[in-house]
C-alpha cells in the first residue's frame, strides 16, 4: 500500500508539472481545435454552441485522472513504455487526427508503426511492448468513455425508412499525461502524453447508456489485445488484431444501430425533446431529454411549427404540460421575462 501511495504522489506531481510544458499546451490546442470544429456544426444546425474552452478544460480534468490510472496500470501489469517508441505512435496519431477525428486512436497509430517496422524495418521498436501500451491505453479509454464519453453529445437528424428520426453524435477527446519510471540504477520518472478519443452515435438509446455499452466492448477488446501482446510470439498478430478488431467494433456498432428501433421518432400527439438549450425556459423549469411536450398554456403542441408560432407571442407566464417516462404526466410553470423556450425536438414530416 505504501508503494502505491508513493507512486500516486510522484505521478500527480509530475503530471501537474507537465501541464505547464509547451508540448501539453500543443496537445491542449489540438483538442480545443477539434471541439471548435464541432462547435461550428452545433452553431450551424442548432443555433447555439457550447464553449469549446470549457469542453477542453473538462476533458483535461478527466484526462489527468486517466493518466493516474494509466501510470498505475503500467506498473502493476508490467507494461514497459519505451519513450522513443511511444513518440513514434503519438506522432502518427496526431497526423491522423487532422484527416478525421475518429482516427485519433492508438490502435491505428500503434498498428501502423508496428507494421511499418515489420514490413520496412523502420522505425526500430519493441513491437510487443508497443502493442501492450496500446492495450493499456484502450483500457483507460474504455473507463473514460464510461464516465465522460456521453457528456459532449450533439443532437442529429437521420433518415430511417423515409422518416426523420432524432439521435445523438458523441465526440470526446482527452489529453492523458502519464508517468513512466526509467533507469537501471537510479530510477527517475518521465511524463508522456496520450490523446484518447471517443466518437460514436446513437438513435436507439440515450447517450449515457450507449457509452456504457461501448465502454464494455472496448474493455473486452483491450484485455484480449493485452493478452495477445504478452503471450503470442508472432509479431504480426497483435497489430493486425488491433487494427481489424477496432474496425470490426465500429462496423458492428453501425450495423446494430441501423437494425434497432429508434427511440426519438415523430409522435401523433406532442413533440419529443431531443435537447435542452442551457439558460432557456425549458432548462429552468427542468425539462429533460426524452420528455414529450403536450401543451403550452393550454395549446396543443404537435410539431416544430407550433413551437415557432408560440414563440412569436409576448409572454411572461408559461404552463407546460409534458409526459416523463419515469414520473408520468407533469406540469411546470414559468414566471419571468420572456426567454427562448430552448427546445430541440424530433421533427415531424409534413
């Protein structure tokens, strides 16, 4: 227990010192840029966007927690992260991130570097150790997805069987500084940096539940990859499994989503809430995603046009009747200055 305590103290101190380094600032800016790009989409399609800086700060907080877990996992799972080998992977991951955010993944980076070594002889790396590092980082990523992957959700509209349905696009990025201990005699800590990410969408479940399912699948995949990396002698097996296994997870996920019944669909009566805009009437009175708004001030609401027409009126009192899956039929009152209603709902095709 004393050893673990010492490890945690060294890890926290070194990670906090790393936050001031130019390299961490560069990684912070890369993640901010990704959120900024997503924010432009939010603004274009939803008329509002959440703070890219706040998203990046929250991601950094969870990334630091992930870095502490990574450090402890490397030590207790006896995984050796060789700094130069790791930097090759990180360089490839950063390059891939500019092509598509979903390629910001160590499965791709580690596999590309390992296969390059096997086929072209460059760069010179320890493939078993590289792929073990990739496996541990994915274990940590699965935990981050579970606790934080669902927070940055973007409402989307998709076509299913000639009907417009609602869903969510999830995009999350974490800067993960972690510590390795090197040296044959006098051991000293070195802090390295990982960029972990989660990109997914869901039309058949709420974002938090979808993230939990994805987290479990990724955790199982990571454990298998770690086992392969530590036990199978053939150098090609681990990088090929990492690459193809990761793509298979994505493919299966997309296929399942296409087959499952959407939960955010147009209704005969009322409108289903897909998102609540912060600081608006809906947010203040406590409406939730998935609620069905039935009436406002006694007037039936059956589509987006009804909401738009209602918002043209001058009001300082609202009585909202809605249905919640847990509590049933509810009524909330709003008193105060006129504010945007703040509802993004599943549209109804006319």
